[in-house]
C-alpha cells in the first residue's frame, strides 16, 4: 500500500524538476502552452487538447534579462524572460501572459519582442470585472485567446470540450482546497516543504493527473487519527512560498502552515467556475468573482485585511509570516493596511523579503527563530 510519505515524495520530485515534465510532454507529442502568473484561463488550453504549464520563474541568476529590465523589477518576471532568452522554454508551442500589474505589462511586451520563436498570447484582464460590461469584456478577451489557441492546436475548441475542461479544473480546485485543509489539520504528516510541493506541482502536470494523486493523498490524510502535534500553526501570505530553504527553517522551528493567502497556492483556487450554458461566459464570471487580491480592483469590496483576519482565525493560526516578493508594488502598497489590521487584532506577524535569487538565509533564520519564540510564549 502506498504511504503518505511516498506520495509526498513523488510530488516533491515533480515540483523540483519541472523541466523533466515539460520535456516528457513534448517527447510524447503534446503541445504545451506556458502560462505566466496569474489568472490565466487554463481551461481553454486544456480544451484545445494541449497542456497548460505554469511559468512562475525559477531559482537562479539573472543575466540576459538585465538588458530588458531595471534591477528593481520582480524576479519572477525577470526569471521568466531569462528562461525564454536562454532557451529553457524551448519546445513550448506558445505562452499566455497576463497584464495585471505594472511589472507584467512590460514583461509581456519584452517577451513578445525578445523571444519571437514562441507564439505569444496576451491577456488584457479588465479591472472593472464584476459589472456586466466587465464580464462581456472578459468574454471578448477570452474569445480572442480561444481563436489563438485554436490556431496553434490546429482545430476548434468546442463548447462541449470547454465544459468538460471546466469540470476537470473545478474538481482539481476542490481537491487542492481539501488538501490545504487536511495539511493544516495534520502538520505531523505534512511538512511546510511537502505542502508547498503538492500545490506547486499542479503547475507542471495535467490537472487530471494531479487530481488523481491529490485525491489519493487526501484519502490517506483523512484516515489519520486526530493530530496531537504540539507545534505552532502559522498563516502565510505573498506571491510565492516555495523556497525550500525558508520552508525548512519553518520546520526547524516547529512551525507549520495551517493555511495561506499565497498567489501561487490558495489564492488562485478559491473560486470555481459556475454552471452556465455558455462556458466562455462562465469563465468570465469566475474571474469576476476573484476577490481579496492586491492585484485586483475592488472599489465596492475594500475589506481584504478583514478577509485575511477571518482566514487566520478560521485555521487557528497563532501568527502570520508575510513573504514579500521584492519590488512587488501591489503587495507592498497593501502591507500598511494589513499590518494595521493585524496589530488591532493582536495577531503577531513578521515580514520577510524574498526573491528568486536568494542565497543567504541568515537574516530570515534569525527572524523566524525569534518569531517562533514569541509565538511559543503567546
């Protein structure tokens, strides 16, 4: 019988070696579409019988991309362009690049010019996405993407195919949400690094493959007795929380991730696609329902700090670790309001600056050790 640790080990292997998965799909004759961060309508790619593949940067050194970006740009954007310039994305049949922040917009245009060999698809999401005119705009944008994907795939994307793909993705989101809850309930069975690997690996697998593995893991976790783990549960927030060195420091200090508001983890799987006769319209409705995100404009729903507080309370976290991506303007501008709300609720938190070129973790280690001591005395 397969054990929890064996399944977690498989997820870690996949999360640590995305290029192996990419080359495997290409070798199998599949067309692969790179999906940049975030809110890309991957269901359209899947409905075209192609493989959506997450491109969220990589740990490494930035060199070639420096000709296109100033040093104060988010390293996810710089590393994505770096991979394109150095041939690490060779074999992709196309890329889809959104434009939701002031870094993604120049990334999209730089990538289009600098990596002309990879077909480029631009996503201009609306900021006013909830009202009918915004939903219709999203439908029009998604319709354009659909035609571009059809050209790459060489065949039409039918409503039946898209509806089926939506069902697959809704099942995937549900399975991952269940895993997030179970991992929070059983920190004795799932370390922070293992938790990250389960969620990160979803970028590098078809959702059908990933959901089968997650459901198998969930069944084993549900069969465990109630946890008597004596460590400290925390809540994480940020864009990425996948650095194995940082996650290892959390584990060393007996800290477990109870839940998160991380863009690459739970933030993108909160909302399912609703049922609707027009599947393209359904996808647009889903984007309209994505709330509580620093990248999204919410003039009538300005309560993200309150939402975060509610999430922290519901998972019984004792503190918050904010992993602040360096030079991420939306996250940095949101922080003062979030800090104020956390302090008003007497919820301890720390903020750790991160990027994908981090090599020295001494300062982060000291911060986390001190934070763990504070939480242990609370």
